[in-house]
C-alpha cells in the first residue's frame, strides 16, 4: 500500500461490484458487549491470566479457544468453552444488540445500484440467524467461518470464498470490517477494505484502504 487512499468503495474509485459486510461491530453493535462478556465473564472461566479481548476480536470462537490454549494455561475443555460462548451469544443477539443506523436503506440502495451483498462473519450460522430474523435482513450470500475448510480471520480465505460465491474476484469487492483481524483478512484477500470502528475500544485499522467513522460516511464511501 503506497499511502494513497482511493475513494468510491473500490481500488479504481468506482462503486464496487459486491460488498462484503462483517456482522459483529458493523451490522450490529455487538463488540462492546462481547468485550465485557469475554474479559469479565468468559475468559476468567477458561484461563488463569488476564486476556484482552482485542487479541481475539474477529476470530471464530472455536479458534479463540485454540489461541487461548496455545498462548495461555486453559482451565476448561474446548467443549465447555464453546457451551459458555454459545449461551452468551444467544442472549446477546436476542436481547442486547441494535442494528446499524440506516442499514436497511443502505442495503436497498446498494441493490438498486446492482451491487451484490454478502454477510461474512466469524460467527456460526445459528448466531447469524438470530440477527437476520430479529432485524429482517436478507443477503445474496451469508458466509460463516464454519463454511470454509481453512483458517478464519485474519487469514484471507473467508473473503476469497465469499467473493467467489457472488461471482466476483476479491479485488472487485469492498469489505467492511471493524477489527484488526478482520481488516487483515480483507486486505490479504485483495478487497478494498473499509475500516469501520464501532466500539469503545480503540483499534488500529490503519491497514484498511479507508477508515470511516459513521454510518453516513460508510454510506457515502459505498455509494458514491
């Protein structure tokens, strides 16, 4: 990257052929809830040391356990960890999160432009379905990290897979991400990555091609 940040949602300054949205922290404001749950409730049940949530933000929860097990001394089995996470997620998505302001209108305008749209998440499908049903959302493709036989974010495979499902190359797509792991994944895949910081914790999203700070700025970047 040469430091020049093109505008318009694609490397050539034109609107993208497809947009790949992360879910947590982008479509719904779940990241701050997750940070509190992970740092104050989940991690203390699994490891004896303090773990900062930003170490694992954007990763699939099954891979989070593998990371903790390799970097720290775990005190619970992977099955126990997954059960704890699953119960927390169901409550979080059903009761606490809210949808990005203006997101339904953004989806409608992207579709009117002929843009294909995918949700690309590290979350499993049964968590994603709670969000889709609760907020009445539809996408051309819904991709979970559990759909691919490859490592999830920050590896690039999930975005490459999603682009292929939409009939596009990754470099024809814009990806919207709020985490360092997600941005790294999208950039390595070759997408035009838009960083969208949407939580209380400050993360370094400077590797993204563009960073926006509000739904209005995101809308302008994707549609103009």
